[in-house]
C-alpha cells in the first residue's frame, strides 16, 4: 500500500482562519467585472473556475450579467461542428453589449481558441483576446495588452501545466457538488476526436493537491466531488521526493477517505484502461458512487478499429461483465456516435445489440461530425448521408429511452440514499437530489432536512429520467 499522507483534520476553526490569512492577503478590487460563459464538457466548466481564480487574484469581481461586465469571456468547445456554431451565434449577442460599452474586453478561451488560434481574430473582429486551455496564467498580461490597444493571443500548449496550486473560485455553485480536475489533455488518438489537438498531451496533477482540494471542499460544506479527466483510468503521479506512485484506484481511495460523508464520482473512464483494481476500490467504499460512464462509441469491432479506440466489442463486453460481477447494481452510462465513416446498417445494428446487452442507465448520443485536422478527416471520407446518421441516431435514442425507464423501474420499492441538492425545478414543495447511481430523485420537502444532507427515500414511481418517492426514517438494512 502506498503511503500518501492524508492531511490531518483540524477542528479548530480559528486556526484554519489564521492559516488562510497567513497564506493570502486580501485582494483589493480593481473595480472591473468579469463575466464568463462556458460550453462543452465538465473540464471546461472547471477551467472557468480556474480562470475566475486567476483574475480574482488581480482584483476582478465575477458577475452573472454580461451587460455590466468589463471583461467577457466565452470558454468554448470544438467537439462537434454544432458546438462551434453555438459559440459563433453567442458572440453575435456580445456585439450589442460591446457597442454600448466599447471598453469591454471580449475573449475566446478553451478548445475553439486552441483550434483556430489567431484566425479567430480575423474571423470575428469583435474578439480582443484568444487564449488556449494551458495559457490561463497569462490572462492578466493579455488583458493588459488589450487595454493598451492591441489584440492578444496565447495558445501555447504545455506538457506540465495542471494548475495544481490554483484554488478555483466556484461559479454558479450550489455549495454541494464540485468538479475537481485531476489531469489534463489526452494521449489517445481516437480518429474522430479533436481533444488531443485542443488540449495537448496528457498530464496528471499532484495527488496531494487533489486531496487537499477535496478536503477543503468538504470543510466548506460540499458533499460531492467529481474527479475529472478525459481518461481518468490512466491517472498516474509519482512523488519525486518519496518515489511513491499513485494510480487512479489509489487516488479514488484517498479521496474516499477524506470523509465517509463525501460522495466521490469520476468521469470519464476509458474501456481500454479501466482495471479490476478500480472496480474493487469502488465496491470497497460506500461513498464512491456506483456509477461508471464508459463510452462505447460503437458496438462493432471494425468501426472501433477505424475509430482507433484500441478495444474490440468483446473487450468492451468483458469490462461490462466485470463491472456487473464486482459492483452489482452499478449504473453504467455511455457515449455513442452514429454514422461514422463507412458504417453499414449491419454494423450499426451491432451498436443497437450492445445497448440491448448492457441496458445502459443513460446515454449521450451523437451523429458523427467530421472535425478538421483529425485522423478520420485525413484518412476517411465522411460518407454516411445526414439522413442515415439521423435515422440511426433516432433508433438508438428511442432504445435508450426504453432502457432508462427499465433501469429506474428496478429501483421501485427500494430505499434510495439521496444527497439533497435543492428544491425541485418543477415544484416548490419538493426536494431533488441524486441517488448513488446518479438518478434524480424527487420527494416532498420536510423541515427536518436541508440541501447538503443525506435523506432516505422510498422509490414509489418513476419517469424515464426521475424517481419519485417519499421520505422514510430508517436507513436501509445492509
Ligand atoms: N474522453 C471521453 C470523451 C470526450 S468527448 C472519452 O474518451 O470517451 C465526449 C464525446 O463526444 C465522445 O465520447 C464522443 O462520443 C463524442 N464525440 C467526440 N468527437 C465527436 C465527433 N467528431 N462527432 C460526434 N461525436 C463526437
Ligand atoms: Fe477524445 Fe478519445 Fe481522448 Fe476521449 S479518449 S478525449 S474520445 S481522443
Ligand atoms: Fe469540448 Fe474541449 Fe471538452 S472540445 S468536450 S470542451 S475538451
């Protein structure tokens, strides 16, 4: 067993305050306001919190109203063409605000900034600054450059940057769930995917800094962390002084040990890398949630090979069987792409039969969108007609609807341990929260409970997306 120290807990709050004051002197506001809007995956949302932290150290305050902002950032996604179109449309909206306030700085951050680099400044005249995902520490300088009348670009990718020392400013937070980034970049070269180009090489963050961030979150009242990476199973970090090695299974364990009341989730797992050791760790700790997002992309081995996913249908099924064996009742979700280059109807049916085999709890489903510069764009023609991609997508969406319902129905009559997140969107009188398997659970409020607490709820009925139930007093008997 590797002996990474878990920070000693201190219950003397005055001491914590003192330590904080010693670490940081209060930042004086510079009178300027930052508005930041995020698109794409959780990684991007987490990065926006790093950006907010870097700028708040320079005196910027954050605002939710872009009309009153002095600096407006849009943190962008390039994963599909549609994602980029949405950003372009949104930039048009910023035009009016900038017309009213010509001093406003407009910046494009994230994956689209990295993909298009300085081309962005030519294409979108309104944009003043373009910054890639590894260059956020440079933002204060870049803003100064814009203030002095120039346009500014930094899209350098790094092999080391993990922003490990930066304490994110939580944006739009409910104070209960938080994302914690554990690694950056991706070394896989899935042929359809733009991420290795926009996010650079994979690197893992210092394990101590991850555990410290989780501990701090817990101390502030947060009760759920989601460990983020494009491929969390390849997390690996070595402490150069002690030569201790921490892999993903160990990192999960260390996070779980922060407190039994801190729920631990993670995303995304890669079928080629997820190990039995990780599965046994999930099974061992009650607070590591029984939910795995394991993107399959396609159920056909020839297509998987063309996608360069480096596993076969049989390998994927073996991993599913391992999950079912080691963590009975574990929820599984997936990502699927329809109409990848040369995919035949029979090959598409292999994806459909995979869905029948696994009976996913949830799925994110997409039509293939060719991305410039990717291996697939260079090697293969995007030859499946749009209507065929769409028809295949509709078929799997309908199938998933059925299984989402079937999976929630298996919970009926069972007691759910729910972390209460807040008031239900549909009814003021109901709380909502998630169970261990990540299903949304809605139930009538009670004075005895408030958000951030765990409640036990008997599942009485369900839709395809929500379990509806009522509070019960007794915890379930193990
Ligand atoms: N790192 C994760 C996925 C990140 S992208 C993984 O390896 O699974 C999220 C999802 O977007 C992918 O799983 C894939 O299903 C989808 N996606 C990526 N590139 C795409 C493209 N060019 N067209 C359509 N969907 C794509
Ligand atoms: Fe893209 Fe594949 Fe990396 Fe996921 S694992 S980010 S799909 S290259
Ligand atoms: Fe999009 Fe970049 Fe995430 S392309 S999905 S924001 S890593």
